């Protein structure tokens, strides 16, 4: 008998007894009968719910109260993207709480399907407009809260392997450490697809770029271009998951593509939810400046911002590879990559000497009117907008045209991936080093 029916049975029995007493109080009493023998005691009933005790497993000062205090320092909470992208069915799966839960619940595929009337491919990774809202909050990652009021309600919304949207679902990230809990993060922290927007809209063929580096990728005066490069031709931010997993780059030949130990042994949470240190750790989800995760679980013992082997040297090496790759991405002395020294808007300003932001140095009257300050040449924008003034359109035509080989396009993608991974090799040193080194070599030998 479950607790509820036991309770109901007892309650009914109690009412009957009470009713009997009441009734017997009203009718005329007959002669008292003889007391019968006491029956055996019934078995003890199961313990009932202790009022607020189950609530207290979570609603205690060191439970959700603490997590909520830490969460105030998390960009998931204070970032503005969830508000700005509200209503977007395609941005939603990674930016909006209800949309994230929707793609998890419905197992929404990240495939691309040809629309026969437009002849363009469309990404199937989107949600119903009724689910395109919600700030990222506790219930985004713990979607069972208050379903049973038990501790199990804190279970993560998903730990399932992630079919990558950038590969139209053809590749899957499955980070198995700690029960797959990194897959929760990677479901959102994965790059968006790079598409052939000027052609059939399908995902770019990274393998094709890597195996045929000298071929023309973009010729402003030619036909068959897959996309027209612009200031915003970029790999959308969530590159950490792909780099960490060692999947997602344009893999030119050269150094072997291997993963560092972190990929198999560590989970995102080990470093990003470690014991608090300053503004990082726990439910802030930041790793910045916090070495508690590195130095726990028997992984490392003396990792710090001054340890040469674990921090200073690998980070300096990756930074200098990013610098070298940026230097190799020039055409007739004009840089292809955009510089942006404003550290408030360029989250990766510290990761290269010239403070690249991963965008392209292509004319845009608002975002890139003059090119970098110390190198005042900017490429012509192949897609001038109707909203530009005539003077802006005329100026654009005076600028040099950009052309790209497959090697250059692939190197741009790899630069963006490794820059926007933030960690300068801490996530996956071996994979990052191979991507950058092989990109530099392919440009040097046969790319340009
Ligand atoms: C599995 C953990 C867990 C358990 C058990 C739990 N809660 Fe909660 N509760 C939460 C979380 C997480 C929040 C959201 C906190 C926040 O937003 O800061 C919350 C929020 C609340 C709120 C605020 C309203 C809201 O929805 O934001 C109330 C009221 C509440 N809980 C009542 C209860 C009661 C009563 C119980 C016990 C019967 C209980 N909770 C058990 C995790 C739990
Ligand atoms: C529902 C999607 C989603 C999930 C799940 C998610 N994130 Fe995020 N994360 C985001 C978005 C979106 C942002 C940027 C928010 C903004 O700027 O408004 C972000 C920001 C961050 C940042 C700050 C980055 C910066 O720019 O400084 C860190 C660190 C982070 N997430 C780590 C994690 C970790 C670790 C996990 C897993 C425990 C995780 N995230 C799970 C979507 C998600
Ligand atoms: C596949 C998941 C995914 C999709 C889809 C996605 N984003 Fe993001 N976006 C992220 C993640 C993850 C971050 C934060 C990454 C980080 O800081 O490392 C982010 C960051 C951003 C930021 C920067 C916020 C900041 O901190 O400065 C903006 C703006 C943004 N996204 C807009 C969009 C828009 C607009 C769309 C739809 C056209 C979109 N995103 C679709 C995953 C996604
Ligand atoms: C971006 C995803 C994410 C968000 C948002 C999030 N959590 Fe968590 N939370 C986690 C992960 C991951 C764990 C570790 C669980 C594990 O390893 O099984 C966790 C663990 C917890 C725990 C267990 C104790 C601990 O701190 O490890 C509590 C309590 C908790 N979360 C409460 C909250 C509350 C309250 C909020 C909102 C203020 C919240 N969480 C928001 C991902 C998230
Ligand atoms: C071995 C430790 C480690 C693991 C595991 C790890 N990270 Fe990081 N992560 C870092 C470090 C270190 C930084 C750079 C911090 C800095 O700038 O000083 C970082 C930076 C980031 C940032 C930028 C915001 C920040 O905290 O500075 C995001 C977003 C991020 N990682 C996401 C992830 C995701 C998603 C995973 C899992 C797929 C992951 N990380 C796994 C150590 C780790």
C-alpha cells in the first residue's frame, strides 16, 4: 500500500469510528456487552513526509541559496543575449531556457534539409515560436525541479551525446567523463554552422577545404562562390566545446590531430564549477583565475598563474601561433583579420598581440569604417547594403577586393575557433597546436 492510500484508509477508519461514537451517543443505549480480546497490534505505518524537510534538502543556506548567490556572477544570468534573442526560433536552442528544454525534450535534429521551392538547405535545429523565450536559469539545466520535491529533481536536463549543428549532425560530441555532464554545456557551447549562404545554404565542406587547399574559395569576379565574405563572416562564439572535444576544425595535413588528457579525463564542471575563488567557480561557471579545479581530484598539485609548464608556457605558445597565423592571413600587405583593441567588446583582446576579435577586415560603415588604426587599409565589401549612403558606396568601391583560397578560408575558420575558445590551449593544447601550426604551414607553402 502506498503512503497516500494508507493515509486514506486510516482517515476513513477514523471517520467511521468517530461516526459510530456520535451515532451511539444519540440512540438509546442497550446493555453493555462483554469486552472482547485485544487484537494484535497492527504493523507500523510508513513514515509520512516531514513537512518542509524535503524542501530543506535544497532550500538550505548551503544548497540552492548558495548556488543562487553564485549564479548572480554567471554570465548566463547577467548576459543580455537571452533578452535580445527572445522570440528567435533559431537562436533560441542555445540562448533561451524554454527553447533549450524544447530541443532536449523533442530530440530536435541538427540536420539540414533541402527546401525544394527555394532550393536552399535549412537547418532543422529550431524550435516552435511558442517556446522561443526564457532567461537561462536554474530550471534550464535542472529541468525537473519541483516535479517530485525530492533531491533527484536536481538531475541535469541532458547528459546525452550532442549531434553537432555545425556538421549538420554528421559528427557527435560525447564527453564521457563524470557521467557525461559536459554534454550539457556542449549542447549550447558548440559553434553554429558555417553555411554556403551565397549558394545552396548547406554547411561548408571542411574536409573539402582541407584536402584541396590551393583551389579558389572566393573570387569576387568569378561565379560559383559559396559565400560572400563580410565583416561578420565568422564562427559563432561557442567554440570551447568543439575545441575541447577535438572536433570542429579544418584539419589541414601536418601535425597529427590528437587530444590532450583533459578531453577524456576532465569535465567542463571540474574547472568551471570548482570551489569558489574570487569571482570564479561554483555556479558562476567561470574558470578565470581559479586553479582549485586543476589542483583537486589528484589531477595537478601546483597549478597556478605562475606555473611555467602548466600555464605560462603553453598559453604563450598558443598566443604566438595565433599571432603568426594572423600575420600569414594578409593579401598584398592588407590584413584579412580585424583588430579591435576595445577589451569591453572584444572578449579575446588579450589573446593576440594585435588584439584581433575574429571578425574580418572588410568595410562596414558602422563596425569597420577605416580598418585597423595602425594599418588603415580595409577590404572592399562585396555586398554593399541598400542602407548605405552614396558616399559610403563610392568609398567602398575604391578599396581593394578580397580573394580567398580554400587554405585561407580554412585558416580563418581555425583562427576564429582557437581565438574564441578563450583558453589559449588549456582546453585542448594538442588539438589547438595542430590546427594553428598546420594552418600556418598550408598558407606558407601553397595557400597564397
Ligand atoms: C531539488 C531541489 C528542490 C527541492 C527538493 C525543493 N525546491 Fe523549491 N526551488 C528549487 C529551486 C532550484 C528554486 C529556484 C530558486 C531560484 O530561482 O533562486 C526553487 C524555488 C522555490 C520557490 C520560489 C518560487 C519559484 O518557483 O521560484 C518556492 C516557493 C519553493 N521553491 C518551494 C519549495 C517547497 C515548498 C519545497 C518542498 C515541498 C521545495 N521548494 C523543494 C529547488 C528545490
Ligand atoms: C542553455 C544553453 C547553455 C548551457 C546549457 C550552458 N551554457 Fe554557458 N553560456 C550560454 C550562453 C548563451 C552564454 C552567453 C550568455 C550571454 O552573453 O548572454 C553562456 C556563457 C557562459 C560563460 C561565460 C562566457 C564569457 O563570455 O565570458 C561560461 C564560462 C559558460 N557559459 C560556461 C558554461 C558551462 C561550464 C556550462 C555547463 C555546466 C554551460 N555554460 C552550460 C549558454 C549555455
Ligand atoms: C549552437 C548554439 C548557439 C546558437 C544557435 C546561437 N548562439 Fe549565440 N552564443 C552561443 C554561446 C554558447 C555564446 C557564448 C559563448 C562564449 O562566450 O563562449 C553565444 C554568444 C552570443 C552573443 C554574445 C554575447 C556576449 O557575451 O557578448 C550574441 C550577441 C549572440 N550569441 C547572438 C546570437 C544570435 C543572434 C543567434 C541566432 C542568429 C545565436 N546567437 C545563435 C551559442 C549559440
Ligand atoms: C548552466 C547549467 C546550470 C544552471 C543554470 C544551474 N545549475 Fe545547478 N548545477 C549544474 C551542474 C552541472 C551541477 C553539478 C551536478 C552534477 O555534477 O551532477 C549543478 C549542481 C547544483 C546543486 C548541487 C550542489 C552543487 O552546488 O553542486 C545545486 C543545489 C544546484 N545546482 C542549484 C542550482 C540553482 C539554485 C540554480 C539557479 C540559481 C542552478 N543550480 C543553476 C548546472 C546548472
Ligand atoms: C582543464 C580545465 C578546463 C576544462 C576541463 C574546461 N575549461 Fe573552459 N576554460 C578553462 C580556462 C583556464 C579558461 C580561460 C580562463 C582565463 O581566461 O583565464 C577557460 C575559458 C572558458 C570560457 C570563457 C570564459 C572563462 O571562464 O574565462 C568558456 C565559455 C569555457 N571555458 C567553456 C568550457 C566548456 C564548455 C568546457 C567543457 C566542454 C570547458 N570550458 C572545459 C579551463 C577549463
